[in-house]
C-alpha cells in the first residue's frame, strides 16, 4: 500500500467536499443578496411610514384643525405654490381657526399660530422649550408660520 493512497480521500468524499464548498459559496452569495433585499425593504417601509402613515395616523398633531393632508408626496405644497403669497394660509385660518396644522412635502408638518397670546408664549416666554426650525413672516396679510 502506497503512503499517498493511505491518506487520500475516497472519490465520493471528494465529491461531497466539493459540493459542500459549492453550497457554502451559494449561501454566501444568497446571504449578501438577502441582506440587500432586507435593507431595501426597510428603506421602503421607512419611506411609507414617514410619508403616508405618520402624518395621517401617528402624529401627535393629527387632531389639530387644518386642511386635509393632501397628496402623499407634496401635501399642501401645491396650494402654497400655485396661489398668491398668503392666500392659502388666510383661507385655512378662516376655515379652521387661529391654530392650523399643514402637512407639506414628504410628510413635514407645520403649525400656524395667529393669536397674539400664543405667539408671545412661544416666541418670548418659552422660547427655549419651543425651538424654531424655520420662520415665515408675511407682513401684508400678517400671517406668521413657525
């Protein structure tokens, strides 16, 4: 008996090892593709939640009076762009009162306050607790949007 032959694997074992390495390679490739698929699914789910579900069903501001949420992607931005400056805001204030919630593009929510007491509390008294991301002042129509 040759020493080389004593340590060689039978042919069936070699086939089995090569098939195992092939399976391992396939699982590795499938795992990468599965990871990409899961990442894409999470991204799509997050987009649907942010743009559609959150402003309609989960936002703490959803009960504040205001116009309907509008289009899924642009919200009420179409009305703001197509009308003259301040026209849509004044109509919303006449319809819904001095505090109005407006949903803009991609589910961004804005609140409009028109009572002087509310504005004083937000901008002067509690300015640290109420950070302002953007501020719009329309002087002719006296509309302030925070």
